C-alpha cells in the first residue's frame, strides 16, 4: 500500500446542481500524515472549463486552513453556486487538488457534477483594469473596460457607460460588440469634465454595464476623482488702524476695538472653510473675534469676514504700534494655504490721556520726585547663581557671587525680604556692605548652589566656590555645620547638590569632575566629613554642572562639559556607570549640558544645553550598542529613547524644571526669557497648543537659575539673573 503524507476523503463523489437554485455542497477531509506542521489549500478544476475564470463558480471555506500538527485533521466545505461552463447542461468531472506549502506532495480526488437545466447564467464578464481615475477640470481621461464572453457561443453585446453627466463623455456612451466564444475585447470611453466652477473636486461614481439578449446584464463600478485646482486669495482692508479712530483732546477710554475686513476669493474647485488666527509679536496684548467664526467659501465667489481686535489702552504714555498677523488655515489643505497665508496688521494704540496732558503730568511727577528719598534697593549686589523654594512654598533662598545668601517670603505675587540680620554686617566679596534686610548669611565665598533639606524646611545646604558645603538654619540664621573633603587640596567648586528624600545622603558635583557622597547616621545628626568620592573626570575634563535624582531614587544623573550625561546607581556609585550616547550629545570643550530634571513620578529626564536645545529622554527604554566608542573606556555606552527634542532658544538654556503636576516644563537662559512648554500625556512637547512655548517673562539680562513649585494659588516660578535680581512669576 502506498504511503501518503496527505490523506484525504470526500463526503460525496457525485453532486447534482441546478443553476439559479440552492448551492451544491460537499466536504473534503484532509489528514496530515506528515512529520511536521502543515497548512493545506484546495483548488477545484472543472473539465472543459477555462482556468482563467478562477473560482467565480464555487466558494471554499476556509480558503486557507491553519497549520496542523502531524495527525491533525482539516475540513474544507465546497459550495458550487454557478455552472463552471456557462449555459452547459450535463455531467462534468471536477478534480479536487489538495496541496500544502510545507509538504512536497499533492492529492487529487474526483467528483461528478450533474448540471440540470436552470436559470440562464451570465454569459459575460466586464472589468475595469483600474477602478479609480483622476483628472483635472477641462482635461480628458481615457477609461478602459474589458468585456469577456464566458460562453461557448457567439454573443452580441451592448456596453453602456452610466453614472456621469453625459456631456462629460466625448462620443457615444454606448458600444456594440460581437464576441466570439471565449473571446474578449477592450474598449474605452473618453471623459472630459467642464471648467472648475462646474466640476467641484469630489469622487464621482460611474458604472460600465454589459448586456446581451440571452444573458442578464453585468456591471462594474468605478470612481472618477476630480482633482483640486486653483487657489484662495486673501486680502485685508485696511491693514493699518488707529485706536481711537478719531482725534479728541480730552480722554476717551471707551474706544478699545478696531475692525479689519477680511476678503477671501475662492478661485478653486473646492468648497472650503477657513479659520483665522491672530498671531504676531504683540498677540498676547490683544483679544480678537472673527465674525463668522468659521468662514464658508463658495466656489467662484468672494466672501467677507470681520476681524475685531480688542486691546487695553494705557491711561498715559506714548502711542504704541502693535504688530499682528492674521493667519489663515483652510479646512481642506490639498491646495496648501491661502495666497498669501498671512497678512500683516498694524494697530496704533493711543493712550487714554492725550499727549499734552501726559507731558504735563510727567512734569508734575518729576517735580514731586525731587522731594522724595529714593531708598537703597534691597537685594544682591552681584550675579545670582541659585534660587530655591522651601518645601512649603512660603520662602525662597538665593545665593550670589556677592558671597551672600538671602531669604525672601512669598507674599502673593511678589517677594519681600524676610527678617533682618543682626548688626554688625560683614562686607561682601565686592567690598560692599549688604543691606541687612532679608540677609541670611555673609559667607566669604561666592555661592554656587543651594538646596533645602527635604525633611527639614528650615535648613539649607550651600555649595561654595572653594569646595566647602555649609549648612544654615534659615530660622535662626545660624551656621550649624560645614563639610570639606579632607583629601581635597584644591578649591573644588561645588556646582550641584541633591539630597535623598530621607535627608540622610547628600550628593555633590564639583568642578573637577568628582562626585562626592556625604552620609549621616540619622535625623538631627551632622554629616560625616569623609565622603565617598567617585572621579568622573579622571580621563576627560568634566566639570559636573548638574545633578538629578529620580523620584524613586534608583537613577542618579550627572551632566556637564562635552554634553556628557552619565547615569549611575545611587546605591552603588562605582557599579554600572553608563554614558548616554547619541548624536545629540556630541560636543566639544565649550559645549555643556547646563541643567537636568526628572518628570514627577517617572524616569523621563529633561536636559538643556549650550546650543539652546531641550531634550526629553526615556531612561526606561535604553540599550547598549554593540560597538563601544566612548572616550572613557571604563564607561558603558547607553542609547536611550529620545522622547522629544526642540530648539528653545538660539543661545544657552541655563535652567529647566518640571511643574509639580508634570504637565509643563519651564526653561530660562541667556536670552533673558522664561518660557513655559506645555507637554502631552506622552511627555512630548504639545506642538498643537504652543509649538514655540509661552513666554512668561522677557528681559535683557541672562537668567542663570529658576525653581518651580505650587501653592494654593497655582504654579509659581522664581528666577535669578545677571542683573542681580531675584524675581517671582505666577
């Protein structure tokens, strides 16, 4: 007996089928007698029928079976719903071909199909080589159709083109053909849509129908797509306005709205809707309303809309011209934007009080100032390097190159000096006697960084220029302790400090590239003066400019020169040191990562650099490349997912911080701006809301440091800059 690896059987070897009646069905059972998993397929061949007709006369369930193990059984159901040979009556032998892509064997079984007289089967087939056609208005496109005679007799056929306006068809929409048995012929219809105002861009369905005297009609559907063409013109009248638009000698405080007329000429074949947004450098000083809110543009017509711009006029001062841009956005952007996409608007805003009256008042104020004493400003007398909020958000401390630490109370929207230093007050580094109000300490060294102890809001750690770390009680103004590495014979500047949440461990980053870990035994005790030292700069000059510790205290990050970012285990600093290595972090001696911060409750790390970029890294998605190219062979290269990256400024971004809820990132730097960047739930820049950020403050001096927290009134930001100022923003 022959051994077969495909074993098959039929539920019936003889079937009777009547066209137009119920389908004839039988079951093919296939057994996998091979030694591997295999999937099986079936093909039904009819004697005397053309194989080009495919499987249009039978249906197979399933079409392809799932792979079965050795001994597995697969059942196929075959339903015959049409005659394999059109108009044939009699007996046809069907061959069931069984094969498998995995097995080098096939089986063939025979079934007798008895076809009885029934309803007339279709003798024709019609098809479109392409179902979708594209054409511009007033251009022509040829639509081919292929008609085939499926019967063994000669058939006289009528082919009709229906569904489109007959005026779009060049020539006749009807063709007559005489098809030989089994023959086919290809014909075409030439279509030319009219001008674009009469042929809007859309999908237009059509039908090609073939019929004969002895066969029911058969049809095939297609789509004619009229492509968009043209443009939408955009103008504004007038482009310059004045508030108020009439001259008065006396104050006029009611005029505060200017009206601009917007005109849109739709010379395209698209029904459009346009939105108008007001942008420009002075957008934040205005509110606006477009009437109607969504402007509908009819094809071939000019539509008018009104732009009402409202701004707050100052009581006194000089006239100011607001530079605005009306930017349009088309609902259907297949033709791009309007032409032009923006229009520049100038709004000259006059003060409520006329100029002559303003000058008179100014002269009066100047006279009064002569009788007033201008008090000496309270604040730092040199560059501010560090600012920090207390944990309760009631206080702010600031450190400066003037060798002082100051403390401020948060009073609403402003900072006020908190307390007064006891007399006498020592001179600061610049040989000036600092104002005693709000003065916490005169140290004798420039203050580089400050940190509140997490579990004790009345104590801070101050990192100094000479490498010393001092601890101060902000309530009593007393210095309680100081730390210095006994093995450090240099002035190893302290650039960054970070505490663990229990305040028992303190990490300090130094200008030499050394990372020091200071420990204490418990609350109320002092830190021990013998730190654990990790030298990250031994192979390459690497001042540590920033430190960040993840909220779960599993990742410690250092950053600094050469845009070098190193990931460490805070519980074992010498183990598994990894350098974040991507093209975005390649830099030279003058390139820096200035600031780091972790998003709350995550391992999303934000970095800012000397090229003005902010980057967001997912430290949970890191891998080690096969080729290690680090300049320090002791460090493992690590490539982590770059969640997002954008240019925040054209100069250095010195300081960044997440808001408490993690929904925004705040940045500041050399351009004097404090910018708020909204983030999505995936911790990416929300470019739909504010692709260029929201400027909270714009100054002329370099901002060196910021800190962010939250109180009952909302999020607050404090900054320190090169102009010796400490400022609060809500």
